[in-house]
């Protein structure tokens, strides 16, 4: 996905990063993932893939709102460390929408997979940070 770095990096590389570098990577990834979740919701709607008792687009929008909150919290964490995050990437340009239901489902899977991978990494990043900064 454009603008979202891979969440999976070798353990040695991850371990060698400082807390600030980890949180900054999380911040950059989620700032872009929030946009991708919004685009995915629009694509699902446009392709007519909405069905069932709780439409996927509704879940995607809710997760997009949660991501916005997480971005704000990550920025606050960096601010408490005396860091000012560099400007976040420019908004995504209009990306071409999938042309078939199959492409839409694959596109959605890839976005949700990256979201899951970053959720796991962020949990690990914050847990590791909590050892050095207990509450």
C-alpha cells in the first residue's frame, strides 16, 4: 500500500530502534492507514459489497476513527518525550478504485492485513516502552 511501511522487520532491527523511532514509525503508518480504511469503506460501498447485519463500511469507518485517535495519542507520546514529529505525509492522491468485486475483496484484505500487522507491532512497541516508563 502506498505510504505504509512494512510492519514486519527483523527482530534485531526492531530491537536496535529507540522508543522514539518505533513510535514515530507507528505514527506514520497509522496516519496513512486511516486514509486507506476510509478509501476501502468507499470502495466496498461502490462495489455493492455491503451486506449482512453490520455492514463492513460501518466497521471500517469506526476503525478509521479509532486510528485517528491513536495517531493523536502517538503524537502526544512523542511530545512528552520532547520530540516534534516531522510533518506527516501528504494525503493520498485519488487512487483508482477496484473494478470488480474480486479486486475489491483482495484490496480490502491487503489493507486489513496491514492494519492487523501494525496493530500487533504497535502493541509490542508500547509494551516495550512501558518497561522503561512505568505508570
